[in-house]
C-alpha cells in the first residue's frame, strides 16, 4: 500500500511543479532589465567583455590607455593602466584569452598623435603586460585603424583594420602578420555620404568550428573567414546590418550584432553560409552603443552605452556611462508558449489520472 500511495501523489506533484514553473517564468519576465550605471571621468568605453572567472564586466577607454572592471552594482575599478603608452591613446576592442588567462587589447592613436597601432596582452591575474605587438601595413598609404579583436583556442588573436579592410593575426607569442586581405572586403557597396562610410571591417568574433565572423560598418555586411587560411566569403543575410559595430556569440549559436541604434539577433542553419535576422531591438541612440557582451552563465545579453560619438570630440567631458541588459521579445514569447504547452500536458495528465482513480474507486 505504501508504494501505491507514493505513486498516486506523483501526478499532483507534477501538476503543481508545472504551475510553479509557469508563475516563476511570468514573474521573471515581468521584472525590469538589469541596468548598470557607472561613473568614470572621460572614460568613454568603446568595448566590453564579460569575465566569468571574476564575475564582472571589463570595458576599454577611448581616451586613455586603461581598462576598467565594472561590477553588477556599478562599482568601477582600474584593472589596467599602461603608463608606457601615450596618455591619450585609445584602447578599442578587448577580449579574454581564457586558455592562457590573458586580456587582449587593441591600441590605436588618432591624429595628431604619431601613428601607433598595437595589440597588447596582459596577464589577467597580475595585470602585467606580456607583449606589445606592432600592427602595420606596408601596402596601403592610409593610416591604419586597428579596431576589434577575437581569439581562438590556441591563443591566436585576429584584429580588424577598419581603414585598410583587412585582418591582422598575432600568435600566442606576440608575433604579428597580415592574415586576410580578401578582395571581397573591398567589393561591397558603400554610401560615401554616410557618417560611418570611413569605417570598414569592425566587430569580429571566433566560432568554435574554426572560423571568424566579421561585420563591416559602412556596407552592413557580414563575412565568414576561415581561421586557418584566411579565405573569406560573404554571409547571405535577409537584411543589411547598417553601421554594425560590436558582435558576440551565445553558446546556443545565436549571434548578436549592435550598432548605435539597433541590436540584431541572427541565426544560421548551415554554419553561416546564410544567416537570418530573426529579431531587432531598438537601442538608445543618444547613448551611442558600441559593444555587446554575453554573460555565459545564463546567455543574457548586455550592450555598452559608452557615448563614444562624444568621446571622439576631444573637447567634450562626460562622467556617466551605462551597461544595459537587452531582451528579445520574440524569444521571451516562445519561452512562455513552451511553458503553457507543458502546463497543458500536465493538466491533461492530471485529469486523466483523476479519471482513472475514480474508475478504481467505483
């Protein structure tokens, strides 16, 4: 009799568990998005990454050779301050080499400073600089603009040149080379009157299957680049990613790209021969988003509001910046639908069980 009694309670427990799950999902989606406001004089952060080991965000600086940690509560702590670099160089893209526990940072100097483009590597535990790799271009006469960086599982870094439309590679020993100068990068239509027409290849991310995804600001295109030989091809999308800047990938394969006005969520069924924008999230244009990060503890997406448009004007002062969670309404709706389906099945099973129990009593 005891075993029958325990099993008879199972449908009831299942039903109420599903109800609790339904209410918990509803209450979670009803809560406000996580918004982090932080203060740092004239920081103008351009890039952002989540450090899972330290459980905080890292942001770069458009005006200083510094990298700061930002906690969930908005507490700012200086992590890197490289005094060997000129005081007013920019640190653009940053990423974490999790295998070697290094922080990689793109260094760029704008006029009137002398031409300086480097990839710097810092030990995440000690903040000591490990190498400073020069990024040069002997082919083009245009001044390079080293912009964003991605890293593979071997410690190789890949850096975009937004002026020359090519990709550098710096190996784990700090040895630089030009990795991909594909003609496809310069074959896309660009509208010269647009403010971002000067900015070519920009955000870059590494996909674990052995390739890179790169977005181009002035054309709105995305490219798939083989991480071994540098061969590139255009990713066919259902729309252009106008003024695309930062890019990141979730562990479910979803790619998010941000511009200063929109965050796009994309997915692909053929390893990025083609891709589909399946949701768009409007961003606060006045705050000028430039970066996006994925919290790999639960795949939450955060955009960086660094006001870098103001930061590029040397006479503008600012102290307040922000990191804000963004949510896909389409994904939230799909999650709710699945919960409703589960509860419906649970209710049907519960009613069937009640009917069966009634038959046994009769």
